[in-house]
C-alpha cells in the first residue's frame, strides 16, 4: 500500500511540474522570463506556506533538525534557475516536451552520479547495467524529442 502511495504522489508531482512549466511558459511569452519566474515563486511560496500551516499541527509531519547540511539550502537557488531556464526554453524551438525531457535526463544523470560517488551522505554503489540502460533510453528519447 505504501508503494502505491509513493507512486501516486510521484505521478501527481510530475503532473504538477508539467502544468507549472506550461503556465510559466505562457506567462513568460506574455511578459518576460524574469517576471514569470517571480510570479511562479510567489505563488509557490504562498502555496507552500498554506500547506505548512495546514500540516504543521500533525505530529512528526515536519521533523525538526538542529543543523541542516549546507547543501540543503541550495534547492531554492537551483529551483529559481530552473524556473527561469524553463521559461526561456519552453518558448524556444525545443518547446515543452524537450524542456521536460532535458530536465528528466539531467535529474537521472545527477542521481546516478550521486549514488555512484556517495554524495550527500549516500552509501556509494557501483554503476550497473540498469543505470546504463536507464540513461541510454532516456538519452535516446530526449534525442528523438529534440531532433525529431
């Protein structure tokens, strides 16, 4: 049951990401990439605050940490950079599907690198054939989307 919950949550997250990129691109086309990024972050900040207020009373939902590692603060800067880039690239020749395909490829390559190198406190593991096939097929799919 827990696996179904996580798969459903990942699916909803992916759908929301695609919707966010599409709406951000439409706003970027009507204005500028910078303005659409600001609006996106304001809406995301308000939504995050409302979710935090709604769920903060649930025991253990937001565990407290005395010291967060320094890399945990980079997510906001990287997220802002991704929003601006996606706003620019969606309105270019690679369009929405190419933007999302490149984002997925980058995430998979970085996650495999993190696993193999043992970054972020992960236990290092060996690069195996599943990693190779995963990245190969995502790369081929991305190439088909970008180059037709």
